[in-house]
């Protein structure tokens, strides 16, 4: 297991990290060796302990297919590494009660940073997937120097508040929309296209940990696959509603990036039911909703205010929900027909009452369209701060959680 607590970046590019994060064996004819197989087994056992919450060596052996002596050796190593802890013995039954094993939440930590067009959010996450601290700043179109100032001002407080052991920090994950500086949104300032030339690892070189970067929708979907609903719904499409609209397809718990790493771009699909030339994102985004509120003379409320019961905002929000349902129906029919997922999950910064209303509206709209199958539409488990939490999961995925890419010896 390639853990390097407290180390600087190992020199791999962000693209290489992302590719390895969800590589599948079918893409390569590479073989493996005992070292890589051993690393994979170690990660697989750690994952089994994490997912079960409270387990035994016998249960892990049955779940993984590994032999009892192998499980004993691996769990001993994981305990010595501080990633797994003993939790007493099982009660009842005959003979010597089995030893219980649990993840040690303090065994490893990661930091997640979400950079978006309307906010910056920083979280710390432990090995059990619990958010230990969170800070967010509502800032419209933050420039690179704003991000550096935010991280510099908040990082020490976040680490202290979360009780994070700096020596066990695996790295910093960054979730950021594709084309951050290119896509035009209301009130985008001059010079915002500077983001197109920013190297995030270099920008955040003030931090002494490796930087792991990914698209915001991909990070949210990866987080949902690891800590959300993926074991009940192993294939899903993630809708990320933030300042823009992103999407992420997960197939059998593996994020599918596509040939050019641009899968899931539902926001850029044409809105065939809207005005000529419009995209789905022009309607289904917080930017679009806030623009409607401004046009109605209601200024720019906070995101939290959107979930309240202000009678002045209600008709605007109702109209937006109706139009969002209309704009999303055809793309979601396509997703149902082409991917046949278990679920369509809605996450992002939209308040939960509005996510629930949108899910209800989309369910009714999809039920009215003949389709070979219809996935359930539901709120994501990781809805609020999903990109930031997903970003924090990236270092875990790259260092200690199982991936088929670990087995690939050459040819990458």
C-alpha cells in the first residue's frame, strides 16, 4: 500500500492520477506481479473493514476469497499501520470468540477543496468518511489569488478544528469545474479566463502535501460511489447542480470518463425545448435561478434562503423547478435508454427541499414518457458540499482504496 504520510507530491501529473483512479483491466493487456497483487489485497481488506463497519477475519475471508492465514497477516499489518483497530470480541457462539475489527477513523486524513464560480469550500475528512471540519466562503468568481488567500487563512483552523493529525494527512484533493474560466455565466468578470492557464499544484504549492485534482462532478460522483448509495445502486448518473450543471456516470461503482475525459457533460447538451441555441445549463443551474430572482427585483439571496418559505421567491422558484424539469426530461430519457442506471442522483448546492421537489417532478415527467426502463430519481447521499467531500476522497482513492489500476504493471 503506497502510503506516504506527510510527503510532498510524488511527481505524477494530475491527469495520471485521475486516469489511474478509475482504470479498468480491460484497457490494458498488462500483467502483474506479487508486489502489486499484495498491495491490491491489502487495500481490498481495508475496504472490506471500512464497508462492514464492524467485522471479523473470518467474515473478511469469506467476502474476499482470501485464505485465513493471508487475512491474518494483512489485518495484522493494517493494525500496525494504524488504519484498523481491534474492537473487542464477538459475543456468543462456541469456542474462542472472534476478534472484531474496525476502521480507525484517525488512521488517515485528507483535505478537500472545492473551487467554484460562486463559492470556495474546504473540508477535512477522516478514514471513516466523516467530515471533521468545514468552512465555506461565498465569493463570486474567485480569482486564483483569492483561492490562495482563502486556503492560507483557513487551513490551520480547519486542521485544528477537525482534530487532524498532520503526519497522517494523505494529501489535498481539489474539485473544480471543467472550463472554469471559459464558460460564460451572468456577471462573469473580465480576466476570469485566467483560470484556463492555472496549474493547481503550482498554485497550491504553499501546502506541504500532494495535490490531487479532478472535475467537480467527477469528484462528487466518486465520493458517492465510495461513501454513498453505490452499494444499493452500483450504476448511477450523478447530477451536480451548482453555479453550473455537471454530471457523472458511474458504472458498476467505477467512474466512466469517456475517450476525452469529458463524459457526463449534461449541462452543455442542447435544450431542445428552450430558446434556440440554449443549453440545459442555461436553465438548470443556481446561476440561472439567481438571474431569475434578480429579474424579479429580489436581489441575490443566499443559497440557504432558497430553501425557505419567502412568499416573494416562491413563484420564481416554482417556475424555475418547472422549467428545470422540462429541460432535464429529454437528457434523462437518453441516459435511461443508453446507460440503464440503477438511479439518477441529484446533488450539489441546491437546498435539499428543492432537490426533493425536483426529484419528484422528474419522476413524474419520466413516468409519462415510454422508455424500456426508468431509473429512480433521488437525492444523493452526499448532496451538500459533495464536490468538496469528493475531493477529499481523492487522496484515499489514490493511496489506500482498491482499484484495478493497482494491478497493472506496465503499458500505462
